[in-house]
């Protein structure tokens, strides 16, 4: 047996009594994973308790599998009894207390529920002066709710723990792995012993509800909407969590003060994000003549600007909601406390972002407009080079990998693959342990995960929801529309966000992704239309010296796919034509073409302006 340096969970509880919620959930999930592995190999612990959970460099290790101590600790309140009832009373399952001959893995699930209860509340579910009194309570009383003693415990965590503590084994989770998924919010919790509590996903006989029951705002009015601009409403639809009866529809509108507006002007990714608990929203916007981040609690009357975020875009929350990550005007990845404070640089010169997501391992997975790298990962502690997780495969028609979303357990990440030709995008998942990729949705983009067991994604100005199994990383049903007329920016980013608790925020209005037009602009500001059809032109490069030389434009369109267009400005006959490849010496993304002889003053641009800078001769 290896030597384990550190302390036991009991040592830490004796010192701190209650652990931070995030730490308790992390330890519970890790122990659940260890138990699940043991159970699948036919090993039942039978005496799980804080004394048998060792903390080695912060990581929990389960010790003493299959061992029930024969004597009680001298003078201790928590004892291990011998005889027919093997186990420690405070963590013993009811079937162990009654001496049942057949004990299976569900006894360990009960014990883990009791340990998790103690980590969060400070005491085991049942406390008494003697072992016999503890067992009597175990068989006759229901543990007091955790949120009544510690309101900061998330409802999903309480539901998972209370289900693990059911007296009847059949009413508990079938496996330790299911408990681990439930306590981290990956798996919805159903109850069978009583009327479902508020927030419980439960269908008839405890079955998972149909999609329309799980998403009450499908096909109807959003449960909560907030208007943040005069032209587009930012709709916030409350709760993927169904009740026995659907909740009433609630609609709120709020307009930002004069001189403020939502939107960063950057086309590559959304301007807004929600905290995982759905209580706060952050968005990039304009105010006081500058662009910065605004934070708003959903129950507040106004948003608060975050000082030190001038020029910020691509906001996203940390899993605990205490930090907000963003990219500054210089392309550096930074973070700031959600309540305000000094900003911290995570990665300098990260690049122009195309989405970012903060995982439970305290690492950020992000993407940029650089087509040679796809998804990248960097620790939030900073100081290191980012790890390249994926690279687009040009031979397979891949242009870029963008808009990542780390799943709650941190095992995999959802992302968008930009492809050339018809179809334009698809949603894939990347297993971060094996590196295996899997296609989930063709034609979709910008995936987000809801703890109800659904994948939400954008396609053609509409948000769709499809059942999704986060363990197998597979879709398991048909997609249905969730919200229509969602603003899709010129860079194909849909302006929406989704919390783990099911709160949905999106900006509604006209789809501008295919409405950009091209014009020439001279130094006096006069515009000359370019005979090119409206498309999602993103970046362009003008030939800097030659009269009549072509300008190169990259396009992104759901209807026509990706491509490169050449615009030739000639006094006699202006022309535009499409090329399947970029000409020698030119590339999209703002770089100019190879130089030539003479220049004619002027510059080309597109309306509305996209993410690429204009090029002047």
C-alpha cells in the first residue's frame, strides 16, 4: 500500500467544520467516481466515512475498502460497530442498520450522501448521544433540509444529496456515477417519495419529462425577457426546470439609460454571458463614449459598469460566478472580480477571440481567428503558454474551431467547426481525456449545455434544443425550436447565453449575418457602392498600389457557405467575381495584397462594418 501524505477529510472537518460549497461538491464528485469504479469491479466499501477519505495534495483518495473496524474509537462520538450491522452509524445505510444480508452499492451511495451532507452542513444527517439513538433516528426520521441550514447550498446539490439519503435503496441513485453527475449539475434529479419540490425535474412515475414539459417556453412566450436596446430585446427565459404545473409567463423589459447600448461592435462572438446559477448577466456595451463590460443581477433595476474593462469583449463567467473573463482591446486574456476590482492578466497577446469557456479545473478553453490553431487551453493562474487542443483540418474542409463550451464535469468541451461550402458549420464535442471528436449537429453552431439534459444551439437565426447525454456525449432525440429571430452577427455569432440552471438570455431582432454590403470610400468620405450582393463579408484586403487591382473579401454565409471574392475597381467597368482560393500574396483577415506600381487614393469597406479593418491606399 503506498504512503499517502496529507490529512483525512475528518481532520479537515474537525478544523473547518464546513467546507466551501464548490470544494465539497468537487470532493463528493471525485469520491463518487472512485466508488463507481470499485462497484463496477464488484467491490462494496460498506464503511465510507470522512476518516476513510484521505486528501493528498487536495485530491481525495478512498481508503479501507471492504474493512469495517471491530472496535469503536476510544471516547469518540463516531464509532464502528461489529456484529451483523457493519458500518459507522452516522454514515450507515438503513439496510445495514437492520442487518440485511444483501448489501449492494446503494449502501455506499447512502454513505457518500451522508458525508456530503456533513461537508456542507457541519454535522451528519442524524446526530445523537449513542449509536443506538443514531440508528433509531436513521430508521424513523428524515434528515433536515440543507438549504434551511445553509442557504448558499445550490438546490440541485441538496436534491442530489437528499435522494442519496433515501431510506429505500430503490429510491436512491442506481450508481455512484449517477450521484456524481447529479451533484455537479450534469444530471437532473427526480424524486419518487413525495411531490416534487420546486426545481425538480420529474415526470410521471419519476420518468424524465418530454422536451416540451422540460422546456416550458418552447413554442410559447419566453418566461422572462429584458430589452436592452431600442431595436432588439434581450430576452431572458427563466427555467428549464419544470414544475408539476407550468409556471406562469413573466415578461420584464428594461431599457438602458440614454447613451448606453448593448454590443461590442465585434462580430466574432456573443456580447453577453450568464453566471452558471443564472442570477447575473454580463455584457459588452457602450456607455459614456467608451466600450466596457456591464454586470447586472437579474433582480436588479440597472446594470453596473466594471471599471478597468475599457475595450473589453467576449465576456464569460467562472464556474463559481466570482470572476469574469474577457479579452481586452489588445487581444490579451484577462479576468476581473464579478463585483469589481483590479484586473488580472491571464495571457498576454492571446489574439482576437472567437469564444471562451471557464472549466471546473480552473482552466480557460478559448479560440481565436487564427486558422492554424483551433481550441486552446490556458490555466487561469497565468504564466504559461496555451496548450493547443485542436487544429482545423483544411483537407477535410475545416476552416476553424470556435465558440467552445466546457461541460460541467470538465471531461469534454462542445465547440463549433467552421467548414467551407454548403452547411457552413457543425457542432462537435471533444473528449479532453482521449482527444476523440464526435459530430453532434450538422448545420448548427454555438452549443450550450443545460442541466436538464439538453443541448441548445443556434442555426438560421433560431435557437434549438435537442436531448443530449453528457456521459456518452451523444444526442438522443429530435431538436425543437426554442426561440426565433435571434440576432446573428455578421461573424455568425448568435447573441445568446445559457446558464446551467436553464436561464436563457438572447438578443432578438433582425439577422444581420447576411446583410453586409460593400462600398468604396474616398478620403473625403464619399461612398461609391460596389456591385456585390449582400453577404456576410467579414475581412478584406485591398491592393495598396495598383489602379484597378482587386480587393479580396472573405465571406461567411449560411446560404452560400464560405468563399473568397475579388472586387476590381475600374473607371470603365467595375466587376466582382468569386474565387475558390485566395490569390498569391493575399489572405483574408485584414492583410493587404502584394504591392504593385501606382496607387489611387481611396479605401474599400463594408456596411455594416465587420471585424476586419479597412485598408487605405
